[in-house]
C-alpha cells in the first residue's frame, strides 16, 4: 500500500503570484494619487527658485484628496495660501502640468505693473537682492507679500506704464512665475480652477545642468548640482 503525495493548490499559488506582482504597482499608484509625486522643471519661468532640470517632490495631500486620477476633490481640508509654489493643470490643456507661485486668492483684486504686484491695495514690497556674478541684464529682489518672502527676478528695473488689473473669480486662483519678465502665467492665459490644483511643491531631491544625450529624462551624473539637493522650497 502506498501513500499519495498531497497536491499543492494551483489556485492558491496563482493568487499569491498575482498579488505579489500587483501589490507594488498598486502601492506606487496609491502613493502618487494620495501623497507625493515627482515632477521635473522644464522651463526657466520660476528662476531663481527653480531651475531647468530640477527634480522636485510635490505634496499631493497638502490640500486634500482628488477623485483618483480625476479633477474633482473628494475632500479638501486646507486651502492654498498666497505665496506658495503650486503645481496645477494648465487651464488651456489639463493634460499639461504647470508650476507657479500663487499670487491671488478667490475674490482678490490683483494689479500688476511691470511684474510688480499689488493685491487688494497692498503692494508687495521689493528689497534689492544680490544678483549672481555670472548674470548680466537681470535684477533680483526679495519680494514680501505680507506673510511670505522669496526672491524674484526682473529684466528691467524700470517701473512705469499702465498696470493690468485682475479680479479673481470665486473658486479660482491667479498665478505668476518668479522670473517675472519671462513667465507664461495668469497674466496671459487667465485663472486656474480650484479643481485643477495638484499639490504644493515641497523639496528638490535632484538637480542637474544637463541630461544624458540618449536619455533626456535622466540627469547627466557629471552635471549634478549638489548644492541644490534636498533643498526645501519656500
């Protein structure tokens, strides 16, 4: 008489294999949906605070939770604050992401004269800031909006001409780049809906002067900007 060898359940084995394969994918998707997501800076509109090829982490949960991979909010526990650097969906093409500084909140009256800002009758103060030694033709200032200070860049030091006035509608925001004379922002394409807010820019985790010629999405190891690594954004 011989004893039969117990057979292993193939169903259980396949379920475990599928779970092992899917779990890391679901975990990554869940983190990117709810918590944080990496972005790469493609342009110079936020110079001097963000440079081309800065790799940043954005806090997706800073203001609330969106419907997964959609625009509406499930819940919003805080509101964006004036002066914060925010990633949002470009109003004219929501498949494209932009990053700018929040200037005008819903209901604000924003006046802009040569990049200089007045909100609700209060001017953002500008204090001269030392320009980089290798730059010619630009002026740097520390801008203070009453609650927050950060550095901005202008081509012209002149302040003149007519100011542009904008009244921010309810449920929308007005954004501008820190590189004031070289930024495509709300002055040109209008306001950003609250639902289009993606998250708050948090930290630079990697930065490089150039990428690899054959892989333009990968930093050139010999061109890393080590002084910018893990720099918290203001």
